[in-house]
C-alpha cells in the first residue's frame, strides 16, 4: 500500500474541489449540451480512475498539478466547443489586439493548443507511471511516455471520427472540430507529439545535470538483456 503524504493529500483535495467548482460553473448553459457531454465523458472516466487508484498508486504533486491544468483548460473548450472558444475577443478586450492581427489566423486554434498541451503537460504523469509501475529506466523511461502520448492521441482521433460518424451533423461535427481542415487529425497528433517531445527533452536535460549515473543508466537500459530469440514456447506463461 502506497503512503500518501499530508501535502500530497491536501493538494489532491484542493485541486479536486477547484476542478469540481469549475466543472459545475462551466456546465451551466454550455454552447452545445450534447457536445459538452461527449467532451466530458473521458474526463469523468479519468477522474474516476484517479479516485479509484488514489491509495494504491498516488501520483506526485507535480503530476496532479499537470493533470489539473490540462483538465481545467479542457473545460473551457467543452463549454464553448473547441472551435468556438472566444479567446480572440478576450485578448482584444485585454490588450486591444487579436491573434488574427498578429498572425493572420482565420482558424480558431484553441483545439490545436490543447493537443500541444496534452503532450507538454501529461507526458510527465505518463513517465511517472512507467517508472513506478513497470520499473523502466534510462532511455525507455523517456521514450515510452512519448510513444504513449502519440498512440493515445491517435486513439482519440479515432474516437472523434467514430463520434462524428455516429452523431452526424451538429453534435458529431462540433465534437470533431476539423473546421474544414482535411489534415486536422494529423496536425493534432503532431502537436501532441511535439509538446511531449519538448517536455521529455527538458526533463532529460534536467536529470542529466542532476543525476550522476544518468549516462550509465541509459547505457544499461539499451543493453541487450537476452541474446536468445523469444520463441512461442519461451513466450508462453509458466506455472
């Protein structure tokens, strides 16, 4: 049984209360209620999973903060639908300028930013799970979270496609959020990968500077553990 420190417990509860308050507030009169429900189905599953594993596998405070940051921004997108988040109006009211003025953008890029932040913020919790659950070290402790980020991004794009095919025009189109871009799915996955790569490289450099056996751990992780081919009989479970 994993021990949960008081500081960890307090932060988890505080973030849960803050997210619950935001969820309730932004759940009032969303722009498109069916789309809001679709957008929050996976959120509800994730929150339930975090609560169920809270005692057996508590995450670090940094991981909980990263997850909270991503979900808090996601709730903004689900309230307005991702393609209608009025960030330009907010920026204009605050600074008197818009992203259209600065970059000439015609498309609403809130969804693209969220895919990038998915990789940037959530690759750390994924890395923590790999290190603590599977015990991977060295190269694999950085590569596998990056790989999981890309694979889950692809799965999410497939779920979006399935939802669009199921619900058709209206809810399905709003949930898909391509805004007429035929390469929307590929760009979303690429941005998630870019965010994860940037965070992974950053953490690798941080650990390289602070961890004396960093190079030795990488070398050991890339060393072949068994020279024998894994035949079908060898791969079968024993006992």
